């Protein structure tokens, strides 16, 4: 497959594609990012790295971190985890409260905010130093120990996390949050504030394309059976109330974040990431989705 040629075509397509999306402003620090940033990186299991644009510049991974949180929790626990968080698409916004009330504080899936907050609670109960372990996990799967949080983004989200605090309070009233609300919120915001480049994210996501193993040394990070499940949840829940649309247009398991990043995989083929900050009304990168739609169209293959 001529991936670099295909990426070059996508880059020139995007240069002339009008967009209506807006950079996220509800976390004030994210509003400072230029809407013009654009990068893409494809890491092929057989033939290595292909890229264009700002693929080496770090950005706020935000909800893409939820995939790493789920992976860590699944590597530590078995099916008991899914008594506290379900694996069904929500059909609602990522930060919605409504289903939680009539579904007794059990979030629909680990990728909506409520679900990731439960996963954070589980990790706090299981790990001695959850922040350190979380960062070490990312350092391990990328082979890059310089990855860290952006302190300004962390502080900025901390000052305005009223909805996430509401989600935590509601779930705690149902007994589905075991630790202190402030502690869970702090750890959740920490994960979202991690910065990575498209290249680093593609390297991290290679474990999901490679049956749970690091490509660099074959180390099994998570079992292939659990990897299958994580990929299934990405496919059905990775884009919130736009998960159907992403499957329909792109046809790959993936995960978005309000920093404008999207990471996706084609099992046994590649991990691919794109960064473009303007978001569509559902909170997903508008040009990022378009770039990935072009990728599966131009290559002529997706998982379907
Ligand atoms: O909790 C929040 O609202 C953000 N830290 C993360 C949300 C997010 O990235 C949703 N993704 N599209």
C-alpha cells in the first residue's frame, strides 16, 4: 500500500476543505490552540511510519486517554469491572447526566465521561500511585519517557469541571463511586491533560492493532482477548452520539478527544492518528473524521 502517497492526497484534500467546526472553549486553555493545526500519522505494522503536517507537535489528548484508562483497568481486573460500567453505546453527549439517573448510576460505557470517572475510581482503589502508574503505562507503550501533562490545561479544567463533579456526585449517591469525589476528579483531569503528538499516539495505539503486544519488542501489554473487547468498545462507543456516523463513514475502531485528536486502528494493519482542533457539534474533530474517511476510501479497505 502506498501510504505516503495516500496521506499526501489527504493533506491536499484537507487544504481546500471548508469546515464549520469550532475549537473547544469550555476548557478555557484549549481555546488558545490555533484552529489551523493539522497533522496525521499512520504507523503500519509491516512498513513503519508515514505522516504529514503537525504530526510531531504535542496536543491535549483529552478523552483519548479513556482508552488507556480502560486498558489499565482491564489489565488489573476481570469481568467484575463490568458490573460498574456497561459496554453499550449511549446515544447521548459525552458529558450527559440523563441516563445515569434512570440507570441507577451505572454508566453506559467506559468512554463517556461518567464511565471514565468510574474507571478512574477503580484505578484509585487498585493502584498505590495511580497518576504515576498511568503515566508509566503510556511511557511503556510508547517507549517515550518525556510524555507528561500540560499543567495549564490541568488547572484550567479543574476550575470549570462542574458537570464532571455533578456526574460523580450522582454516581456516588448510587454507591458507584468509592473514593472521595475531589480525588477522582483530580485523577480524571490529570489523564485528560496528558499531551502527546500524533506520532506518539499512533505508537501507543499500535498495541490495539497488534493483538495487545508492543510492536517494538513483542511484549504482551494486554491479552489478545481483552484487546478484542477494547477495540469493540472503541467501535461502538468511541465517538459518543456519533459512533454510528464514524462507523458508517470511516469503518474503524477509534477514539476522539476535545483537543481535536482522533486515534483509530485497523487490526493487524496499522494505527492512525489525526489532529485538527475544530470540533463538530458532537465534540469530534471535523477534519479529523473527514481525513480518516478519505483514508479508508483511498486505501479501499476498512474493517467492514
Ligand atoms: O471531561 C471533559 O469534558 C474533557 N476533559 C474530556 C472530554 C472529551 O475529550 C470528549 N471527547 N470528545
